[in-house]
């Protein structure tokens, strides 16, 4: 399951966006022991799942979900941005909600709206948090080496020093070109500045339909958004939340009046998927039609494990048919008749839109 952390300064609109994404006016669920963290699930809109549900008439319709984590921000000019970075370390990506709207009734903690400054402030905080982790680990290794107790891999020391040097220079770890071995060595540290970053530019209602490229130029963030593993989009979270409360027909008309073809929820989810290289596959049947989110390149046996661990352990073959073929033929039987249902092995790379039935034995 995709997990994303919402970050940003106070008054940027994080809570509003969180409510929009999770449909959670109560603010989501607060995990035990983390008073400042709220967690909510967003259902991923997918017309393909809706079509499959109409075809199979299952008892359950289960969209893919994204878990969003929101943390309280400190208030006051010059204050840091995050109360506690720990809940963000398990996130697959970070969504930085950047205030671009003007509203005298909602004071900015720095007393002025400056998206470029706010993005740099947040980036510096992520970098400093990571630098502290890297330095503490290097200090611990050096202490163990002096005692003769260090028996680890020297490659870990090398890559940590490289990371520390970059961080000291203000360079986020997502900008480093690391080989697969080094990436694996760093995985357990869950560095924040190594995570893909989506800038959600929270704009005024009048700018709701302004393309992200134009908004980036006007805010001086064009170069930043052009960095590795960084994307951006514009959303007017306040008006989008109001639209989300309307009936579907009224909401569609309101979006059209604003010059938007899809909702903010759809655009944020789509951007997050694109940023992480995620795709969706489907399982169908009388009991349930369900969408599953996986990273691109996931093989069939690993995808089966997303459904249930038994399916991965006992994996034999995957029956696979493309969504477009299934919809065009109208049934699995018709797809089989036209040889469009394939038997794939455990190393088959699942494609976006695959409808899969796993054969297994335990």
C-alpha cells in the first residue's frame, strides 16, 4: 500500500488537503502514543474498477488505497516546520503543501506569503534531520571500531560519509546517484530527503486551473521542481473540499466552471503514482472486484503476495488478461475463446491494468 506524508508550514492548508484526500472531517485516526500524528486512508478513484464491478456484480467493490499521514506544525515566525519526523520515515513519498494563496484572515507564521522561501525552509529541515541520523551512525561506528567491536561492511561507512558530505552541502539525498547496493545499505535509515517529493501548490480559487509549470515560474520554484524525484501540481484545497461535498453532477459542473477536468483528489493521487512509478492491477469475481497498487516492475509472484502471502508461497501460474481486452470482449470466457487469457510465470512483470487470477497450491 502506498504511504505518503503531508508536510508543510502552519497555515499552508495541510489539514484541508488531508480532509479532501481522506474524506475525514474528524481529522483521521491518531495512532497511540503519537498525539500530533493523524492517519487517514484515501480511496484511489479508478474508472476501470468501476467498469469491472458493473461487469461482475460482486458483493464487494474495493478500490486501492493510499495512507496519508499528517503531522501538526509549529507556529510562529522562524519556527521549525515539523514537530516530529518519525512518522514520516516509513512513507514512500512526501507531499509538501506549499501556501500560494493570500488570505488576511489566515496569517502566515512568517508574516508573508513566499512559496520559494517556504520550500527551502522545509528542504533544509529534512536535510538537517537526515544529517543528524547519518552523523550519529558514523559516530557509533567509529566508537565501535576503536573498541574493536565493529564487524560491519566498510561500504556502509563509505556511503554514509558520502551522504553526510552531501547533506552538509545542502544537497538532498534524492539528488545522489547511488548504485543498487548502496541504496539497499541505506534503506534501513529511511532518510527523509531521499524520498520522492510532490509539491502541492495550494493556490487561490482564481488560480485553480493554472498549470503547475506556470505556477512554478511565478513562484521561482521552476528549478527546484526540476530536480530528481520532484514533481508539482496546483490545487485550491479550500474550494476542492467544498466541491467534494456536492452531488457528482453538481461537482462536475463546478469543476468545469473552474476550468478543471478532474478533482483535486484525482490529480494528487495520479501525481503520486507517477512520482513513484506505481501501477494498478485488478482481481475480479463474484465475491469481490478489487484494485491493487504496486511499484512498476513488480513480478507476478510478488504481486500475488500483495493479495495474500499464501498465494506467493504456493504460486504456480498467473492467469492474466488485459483490462481493455476483457472489457471489449465482455467476459473472461470470450477472452479465453480468443486466446487473450495468458498463463504467466513468477517472473512476469505485471502491467498496469492487468486482471489477474493466481493459481496456487499450499
